[in-house]
């Protein structure tokens, strides 16, 4: 998916729209490869949302956006244990988390 949002509020709105769409399309996400586990949950699917126009140009600000989004997701009972997000950014210090544009990664889980 791509999110053309330039501002934080607009980005939250588009991200939650994408989450709702993905939840509706696949209410019970199941993967054939269940190798990754985190906190007793099995990673079912990853969604990559490219955000080339996101106004925040620093990796720290984009990470803060992701942390705030995770906090919001934790407050929604239907999503709190089934989804989390991470980021990739051009200015990221760690090589494996660096990308040419800001990318938000949605990770969908199910209980093991």
C-alpha cells in the first residue's frame, strides 16, 4: 500500500483506513509459514506501507509516529494483540532498518 499523507493527522487517518480494509479483507489472517513468534503470538502477515510524502524527515520523528500508532492500537481491543507496527527510514542508523523512503510495517499476529 501507499500512503500519500504529508501531515501526522492525515497519516493516522490513512493508516487506520488501511488497517480496517485489511481486517475486512482477511478477518482471520492465517499464514502457511508460522515460524516467527513474539510474546506467544505467531506472525501471520506483514504489510508494507510506503509513505514518500510524510512531512517528518527524521528517523526519530517517524519512529515516534510509529510508537504513538502502537499506543493507539493497544487501546483498541479488537486490534491490541493482533497488530503492531515498525518503521524503516532513510536516516535509520541500523542498516537492516534503512530504506530509500519512510516505510511503515504492519505486522499481523495470531495467538500461538
